[in-house]
């Protein structure tokens, strides 16, 4: 096995050449100051990459990823990213995106303990234990249900950070979104909640209430199909 990764460096040369051929000013534009409108907080899973699933070029989305897309309010990494994105880049939207079949979420439902990862996943484990009955009632969908609940919980935690609170207090436009991605069809689902102010945040049902009332999030493709059906049957 080679100690170096020359094949990846070769691919990089080919990629840069292809980009320049199809778009001669691409790297000139990329070398300018970044002005992304979106902050993406997602899972470290190698199959969920923000730019790809959003079909956005580099420069359009600021990204933070960790296992199971957890917002720990003592995590200097996520807080630094959040502060920079909100205060300096002035992103208008924060997308908290989970995904179905998340290995981190699945681990939080198991009895395995002892790894550092289990400390990281503790908020999920606590939520699961509190609502074990209704999550287990989902049977084969128990992990996916927990993936959805995790997104909803993390949006709430994000909305409670002083960084987001201060932005709203000074009248800065900032919208939070909870989405979930499915590997099997490549589609994002808008799960919610959508939050644009402290008033909206404070009016939200608690995560414990939400655990008792599951909803099926819809992809844009399904929403479009429903709209077409409604228009033709009206
Ligand atoms: Zn994951």
C-alpha cells in the first residue's frame, strides 16, 4: 500500500483543470471574500455533504459537522463556527440537518457505553430514555424516529444559544431550519421547526411534547406532487 496519496493529488490537478476549462474565472471568484448566506450544521457521515445535496458551489455555504449533528452549548468548536457565521458572515439561514439511519443516533439507543462518543451522545440518550416507550413503539422505524426527534431538539438548543438570541435581539435577520436527509432517495425533508425570532421560539411546544406527536416530514418532490394533484382535482 502506498504511503502517499498521489492518486488524490492527481485527481485534484484534473479537477482544477476541468473547473478552469468550463469556467475560466472560477478560482478568481473563489479567492475573493466569502459571503455565504447559509450555515449548515450536519452529521460527519461521509455520505451527507452540504454542497452536494444543496447543489451549491463552494463559497455558498459555511459548514460545521459532527457526529449526529449535536449542538452542545459547551462545545467551543460549534460555538466558534456559530459566532463567526452569525456575527461576521451574517448568514441569513442556519440549516440543522440530520439524516435517517444515523449511526450516532443508533448508538444512543443501544446499551453500549464506555467510549468518548457516548459522552458526546448523552443528550440523545437522555431523550431516548425519557421517551423510550413511544420510540420503541415505532418498531423498525425507531432509529429514524429518533433521528427526526434529534433534529427538532438540536434546533431548539441552537435557538437557546446567546449567539442566536443576541442576533434576534438586535433585529438581525436569522432563520433556523430543521431538515432531515434520506440516503435512499437523495432528498431532504423539511422537518421543522422554523424559527425567526425569540417569540416563535418561546411559543414552540417542548421536545417532550413533540416526542408524543410524530409527524411525517415531506420532501419538496412530494409537496410538488401534492400541489399538482390539488390543482388538477380542484
Ligand atoms: Zn449521522
